[in-house]
């Protein structure tokens, strides 16, 4: 639909709001409704959850820790 963000963009917006920890109850209800509206919504959101989890896991990898320290210098 013209003028509407694509599903991936919508999923990223919802995910970032959820990750912020500042979602109001009405926003949380709207997220649940958005997820239930289409299997494409749930797939896009689930992909972001998986990606975030995997990225978080890399934080403890020794090589990544070294890169971070080198970048900070």
C-alpha cells in the first residue's frame, strides 16, 4: 500500500519500542493485534527477535571483545 511502511520496517519499529521497555499497555495491546493480523507480521518480528538474540550472544565472544577494545582506543 503506497505511503505505508513495509512489514520489515513495521516489525523493526515495534521491536525497538518493545526493547525500550517503555511500551504503554495500549501499545502492547496494539503490538499483539499487529502480530495477530498477519503471519507475515509474526515472521518479520520473530526474525528480529532471533537476530537480536544471536547478536547479543556475540558480545561474550573473546574475538569480539578484543575488537571492541581496539575500536575504543
